[in-house]
């Protein structure tokens, strides 16, 4: 069945009913205690149209830990400021490795494969911090403005937990610093990065915040953040690198640019039409939300909306 793409409410209701009947939700991330406590049966989904209309179902207004979903926004903020110069510091190829892998960095002289693996995201946050003086603050201001939610903020417990269990990210940052690919002192960078990861936002907030990608680079207030070409570039990197080392399978099943995080959130973009955010904390073995991917798969099937 193909539902009219304008009637997102009934589509979301149907998806939520199907997800409710589906057993097996995966397991919440447990590498930091603050994430492990979430119930894997929680599920929310929101769709935002380019004019700011939002449809939602389930726990779509509940804040959750955005984690690596935020990497899309910091990438966009840096691209807006420095354009192609960014690509001297980070690549744009899928890594084929785990998101926090160290090995590839050594072979490739401290230049991370893409902005969405942790090493690449650390480089992006470092560059945003150098240019703005407050990378996490810049991100938060952007998310609040685009979502229209002034309550959106950092979860200090998650940030502290990340910091206490942050040895691997510290190793990545120090290693890249040894190649001259990090400007700021590593402890300063890590604090910014952990705050960035700790953003607590709802499906509605993140679907709205990502809408500039459906509007080809234009922000909610009508000003332009990215050129049309840069918006396409961010969408392309999401499609090829946005869902850890399962991006091929995600493209096959969902057919949309997407970015997931270990908090169980995933954002996805239908350029020109809408943005989606789905949240369910249970993850599969590659780190993507089990119910989240299933819901986006069903959305694509029911609406026919995809980039292909
Ligand atoms: N804060 C997490 C880390 O750097 C982000 C993980 C993720 O969502 O991919 O380990």
C-alpha cells in the first residue's frame, strides 16, 4: 500500500502499531551507565515538513540522548564556516570499521575516514571550537533555534559519564594531535565533544533541527546555513557513512540519508519533502536502533518516499 505522502499521521500510527507487535528490540548501549538504564520498548517517531509542521507518534516528545546524531549538526556548522578546507582534515569515505576504531588512523596518517566516526567527529568539533570559541554552545544555540525549543540542553549526567569512560576517545584525540590534526588542547576538545554527545532532545526537536537538510540548506528563519551543494554533500555523507558500518544495509532497507546514535535515535532526510527522527533505545550489534531502522524501513515502504 502507498499512502499519500501528505498524510503522515496515519502512516505513523500504523508504523507504531506494527512496531508494538514486534518482539526483540535489541539492547541499550551499556558502555556508559547513564544510557544502559533506558527501556528498549520505548518508541517514538516524528516527521517534520519543511514548513515546520510536525507529526508524531509514541514517545515523540520525550527527550533522549542524541549522541552521534549531533555529528550531523556540527558538520554542517563547520562546513558553513570553512567550506572545502575541512576536507584537508577529514575524509568522506565509509570506514568499514567500528565507529571508535584506532587502527585505520595509523595507516592513514591521522586523517579520519569521515566526519561521523568518532575520530572524524573529534576533528570537526575541534575545528568548530577553534572558529567559534565554544563548539558545544554553538551547537546548542543552533538546535534550540531550529527546533524552537529553548528547553533543549545538555544532560550533565551523561556528559560526566562519557568523560569518566572516555579513554578511547582520548586516545583517538591524542593520536590525531600527534599528527598535527587537532588544534585545541585534547582535554578542552574532549570536554566539548562529550557535551555535544550529551544533548538531550526529542524526536520532534531533532526532526525540526534537521529540516535545513530537507530545505536544501535553508534554516527555519529563512536564512541560508549551507549552499544547496553543501546540503547535498551532508546528505550524501549521511547516506554512505551515517549508520556506523551498516550504512549499506541501511541504504538498502531505508533508501534515505540517515544518522544514528547510540542513544537509539536516528534522523533521516527526504530532500525537499520532510525529515524524520525515530527513537527506541534497543540497539543491534552494529549500534543502530532495532525498532528505529524497522520503522524507517516501513515508512519508506508505506509512503514510497526515498532518494532512489
Ligand atoms: N559519545 C559517544 C562516543 O563517543 C557517541 C557514540 C555514538 O553515538 O556513536 O563514544
